[in-house]
């Protein structure tokens, strides 16, 4: 029977409000995830390494493809529920497309990391299919996770190399270093720090890949960053993540290096390599559907997009 292992034991704060159990006499399920399957398979050798995923209102998915050092260009794809593909945008050879998000008007935003000064930055893609860079970012950084605060029209971008979260207005303009902090920087002898990023319940949440942390940064009324809160420091190889519902702070995190999907709070593994995970890079949740991008970064490079069904009630039941 599936049981929670308890709250993460090290450096945690009680920022998660779990729904109270309404029927403690009911048995907890043996598993909180089922029907794990592949929506689409990708060719890793051709640069099809999925990095990030956003669920669209029609149930389709926007997936970022990294590209490859061999010259294959990174692309932004729309993938339908049956696996059909549509290319939305493409970078240049040597670029990397990382985080993507969208606003209520259907405008997609995505990060491009590049050594080219006229390419690195935050881009947007209108519903009509026009791509344009709206803000430049440093070429010695690595723009990674991306999220939008729709009420402020502010985009937040995690920089994995510079230990910084950048802000950009959705209308475009100069990027601002919203927060630079050692907690966002790579660990000793590591190259990747701040990685996945979400705007959720009035705060910016960000993962640090090399430090294994999930962080919550409240936003002041002025828009400034408040003190960083460490939600968990026990998430080795954490990449991107998503939340179970629109109001719950229960996070579904991709643990890239150990090929696992975990739930915080508490920190419990719900999927492993035995379920087909292959360097998971991101998760997205819509209703009871969980979507996972597998980068396939290690042999046999099984890059793909997976879908599974979540038992949301059990995950929110604090007695299970």
C-alpha cells in the first residue's frame, strides 16, 4: 500500500496546505499513479531531447526541444493528445530552447540560450505564429525555467549559471535581475543551479539542480523578492516541476539524474525508471493527467513524452 514517508526532514518550511482527510476510514490506494504510457517518442540523435512542457487549454502540449551540438536546431512543438506534432518555432544551430509558458491570450513565451548576442533571451510567439525576441539575456548565462505572473504581466526566467532570476515585462523591454543569491547558484564544482521555475500562489518557486533544493520566493506588494524559503533540500538532481492543483502547494517534481518523479510534500517517489522514465526534465498537470518530458540524456537515449493518471484525492489526503 502506498504510504507517505513523512515531511522532508532537512531545511523545510510549512508552506504546503494539504486538504484535510474527509474519510479516514477509507483505505488508501496502493498507488497514486496509473496508466503510464508514451504519447510521443523522439529521436535523441536528431536533437529531439524534450526539456520543458506546458499544457494548453485545448489539452495539447507545448514542448521545448533542446537541439544538439551536432547542429540540429532546437524547436518548439505543439503535440496533440494522440501524439500528432506541429512545429511552432525554431532556433538556430547552436541555440538551446529551454523553458516555455503561455498567457491567457494564447501568446507563448520561451527562453533561448545562445552564444549569439542577438539570439539569447526571452522570445514570444503570437497565436498567428510570429516569433520575436522581447528581451535579451547574457550570453554567458543559461536561461532555463520560465513562468508568467499574469496579473502583473511579468515573466520570470531562471538563469542556471549566474544564480539569478530575471524579470521581463510581457510587452518586452530590458531584462532586470530580480534576484541574485547563492541559493540560486550552482553548487561547488557544478555547472547548473537555478533550473525549473513556476509562478504559483503569489510566489516564485524555483529548483536548484546541483543543490537538490526546491525554493519558494514570496513576492512583495512592490514586486520585489522577499526572503527565500527552502521547501526541501532532499531532491538530488531536481529539474522542473509542477503543482497538483491550482491552489495546492503539493509539487510533482522531475528528478533527472535518478530517473524518478517525486511528490513534495511529502517527498515520495511515485514513478521510477521501471515506469519508463529516462532523464525526466519536466512535469505538467491538468486535472488528473500528469505529463512528463523525458530528455533521454543517458544511453539508450529514450527521449519521449509520457502521460499518466494521478489519484489527486489520495495525494491531497494527509492520512495516506
